């Protein structure tokens, strides 16, 4: 195994930012940037699986993205539906697909929700990388959902633990991310994995997401390896 593929982070999360700016630079509609960004996502997911990464989580569509222009949302949902139509996209590459977020038919539409369940079922027995796609996802909403679930369980407030919250998040049974990558040069977390990122390392790359290549992922991993990761210890 190449040295660059040794001692990988267990879980890498990615904020895929810059599709719109990529399109604007080329005087193309924003939808064109999202389409190229979707191809980049597929390539990076495949590469992560190839090098032996155990978990990858990508920020595909946030709860705040609904405030974008209606025509852009419509095209994004159509792109998502077309993508999901191929339920075996990752099945033959041994990648397990899981969607995290508020998978709501009223928001996403019945067809997309049906295809989401189909994708998860088609890849359920995969033993390679688990690919988590954050869709209609917002970390504050996720934490609120977890708190409500605990409250409904009837558990006494003084008995609630951090584990209770973690086990009621969309990411229950998924290890917290070791490394969070954000592209496009923006330096913010944007309501992504707020609870889970307590001890994550962050890596910011100026490259726009459609231009993100395996070499950029390798560079982020190399930077991660050089850090003295203590997670609160000495």
C-alpha cells in the first residue's frame, strides 16, 4: 500500500462548496456548476473507497438552501433525482450509501424519498466505505430533533448523557469525523455536524469544488497526518 494510504483518518467529512462560483467564472448557469460538482462528488467518493477510507460524509443540501431561487432548487432536485435513478451506482464498488438529514416527502417529494430508500437498500450489504450524504440537513435542526426524541422517551433530565444525544442524532452509530474539509476558500462550518465536530481537525482549500481532485484529498490527508491531534489530552 502506498505510504499516502497508510494511517488514514477513519472518517472524512466534506463541505462541497463553490459550484456556483465555478459556473459564474465560466459565464454558465449555476446548474452547470452543480452538475459538474456532482461528477466530482462521485469521483472523490470512489477514490475514498479505493484508498480504504471507512467513512465519508458530504454536505449535499442544507436546510438553509431552500432559501435559494426557486428555479435553482428545482434544477438541484432534478439533478438529485437523476442521480438517484441509478440505484446501483455504487453497489458494484462495494460502497454503502446512507442519507442523513430530514428526509421529508413534503420537502423533497415522494419520488426522491422513494429513490433514497432504494439506494440505501441496494447498498445495505456493502462492506467497503460508508458514504453518508447529508440532504436537507442542518446541525441545529438535528440537535433539536435529538432533544425532542429524548424528551418523548420520558427520560429524567438529570439522567440525560452525551451518549443519549449522540445516539439520537442522524449520525448514530457513525464515528465522529476526524477531518472536515471545506473547499472554495470559505472559513466557516455552515451548520454542518456541529455536535460531531467537537474534536475534528479542519482543512480549508481554496479550490472550487468542481475542480477538486484526488490530489487535493491526498493533500488534505497529508496535512492531517502532520498535526498533533490530542482531542483534549496532552
